[in-house]
């Protein structure tokens, strides 16, 4: 890989008054985790440890939160959809979300009140699967739209949960607009995992739902991380996690780096422009990192990232592929992680920066050294098994 393949920029924004910090408080994180713990499928996901790789690459610790184990859905996204739908139910029942558990939302007297609802959403795969999974548990309908680049396998995974899912002719952001108009025409709730002006309440619930994975991570770590690397599509997940880390660690917040595909780097472009506006990327957004193939930043996510993230990075597909291969082939004594294209992107970036002397200026910029303790989140497993095998077995998207 050549130095010019990677773009990195420090956070120059001056967001001193973020609006959404309180939504990602330590107590909210604990409340969300307690809610998810009430699910019969709940199990804490592993925090993989890679001591041999850390030694080889010259840092103290590398930990990877493995969300492929989440609820049997092979990705973290079910955390957001389930928590948002529970909030929606809390509103219908006129109770506080803190009073709701899995048992309460699936009680017959509750599901009876929901039976005419259809939840609508757009997804590259993982979020829609989470919405379909939750809808199935409640016995309600889900209508799921997917961008044109979506794979058949991801479509079938959603259909298998009983949702009415289809691949559209749109890119991700236009598919979201389409879902919004279908929802409005029919009076159905839009459960979208990105926010824009005028549509922030439901996405804020979805983002709060993501907190369970970072609460589990900080609870499992003996020593706080010095560096956290997070992937971004619209920036909702990374925004929620970043907001929580700022609340949890305060002055001792780790250095947070946001990683995006270069074909869909709307957060990077927004950070680079630094003009107080959100900047979009248009076109097909054709990257192998399907979960990150989003061209329009999430307003709430950007509020958190502009306030608390430290660096923004844009990477080519073969960096994510490299991350997948390294996690699939651990050094002796290290844990094994099955990580998909979007899951492995920040880890691939980390390995490239630490392992390639051409990237030494980036290593220095990030302050990575033998005292660094790094946390990455592998947000998905092999959600597209065919593609996973082509990359990990056949060496598709080689490092050049
Ligand atoms: C596996 C995976 N990782 C990360 C993300 C990024 O989340 P966000 O769009 O909130 O930035 C997604 C989004 O769909 C995803 O599916």
C-alpha cells in the first residue's frame, strides 16, 4: 500500500456545544444494556485479545469486540432496532423505557396493540435484519428496502425473518428517501438508522441501542484504551460510541479515529470542509464495505463526532480486505475473529499503519507507540459468505 492510498485529517471543527452528549450518558448505556440483557438470546459478545499481534506491531494491547456473536444476527445492528422499537412501544403504552423488558414488550396484551403496525426501513443488510428480527418477535410486519448494490444473500437473510424485503434501483441515500415516502403514504413508522433535520427521535433511540456493545467493552477491559478505531457509514454507530466514551472517560478519553471507505467518505468530507455544513458523497457508493456505503452523514452522529472524535480517515477496499485476512489467520495464542468487510475496516487500517513503514507519519500523528492499548469493534461477521470466502480464501482485493 502506498502512503497516498490513505487519507487522514485531524479534527479541526470547533463544536464546543454538542447537543446530544446527554443522550449517550453512562447511565443511559447501563440502562440500554440492562434492556438487552432481558432478551433470551442475550450473551455478552467476546472481546478478542491479540497479544502476539500487538507485540509484533509494537503496541501494548490490541482488543477487538466481536459483534458477529450478537443475538445470532452476525452483526451489532439488532441492538439499535430492538431498542428503538421498545421506545416506540413505551410511547404507545405511555410508560418509561426504563420499565420495559423483553418479557413486557412481547406480552400478548402489548403485541395485540401493535398488530396493525408495519415498520419501514432501508438497509444495506444488517440494520434491516435487526428490524425484521424484532418485528418477528412482536408479530408485526416489516417492510425493508435495500440499495441496488445489495447482495441476494443479505436480502434472503432478511426475508427468512418474515419481512417483506426488496432490492431497489436506488443508492443507499435515495433508498432511504423512498422508504420515507412509502412510510408517509401509508402512515407507517419509519425506523431509520440515520437522522436528518426534523427526523431525530427514532434514530437517537437506535443510536442509544448501540451503546450495549461499548458498555460491555469498557466493563471487560482491565485498563482503559488509549486509542479507539471506529468505522462509519452515516456515523450513527461511531457517534453514539464516541459520545459514550467522552462521557465515560472525561479528560482521559482515548484518541478516537473514524474510518470510512474512500467511495463513501461523507464524514471525512464533512470534517475536511469544516464549514459547519454536512457534506454528501453521491453515486453508486460501490465499496466492498457494504455497511459503510452511505453518502449522507447522520446529524446526531456528526454532532458527537465533531465534538469528540480526533481523526477522520478514508481507506480503499483492500485495507478492509487485509483486516479480514489478518483476523481470520491469527498468530499463535491470539483469538480468531470472523470479520466482514465493514467489520474489519478500522482494524485493517490499524495494521497497515503499524506494519507499513511508509505510514510512519500517520503512526506518529495518532501517537501510536509501545504504550498504546487499542480497541476496535468488529461490527459484523461474514454477513456475505461468498464475498468473505473470495477475500479470505482466494485473496480478492490484495494489498498492492
Ligand atoms: C457492519 C456495520 N458496521 C458499521 C456500520 C456503520 O454504522 P453507521 O451507518 O451508523 O455509521 C454499519 C451500518 O450499517 C454496519 O452494517
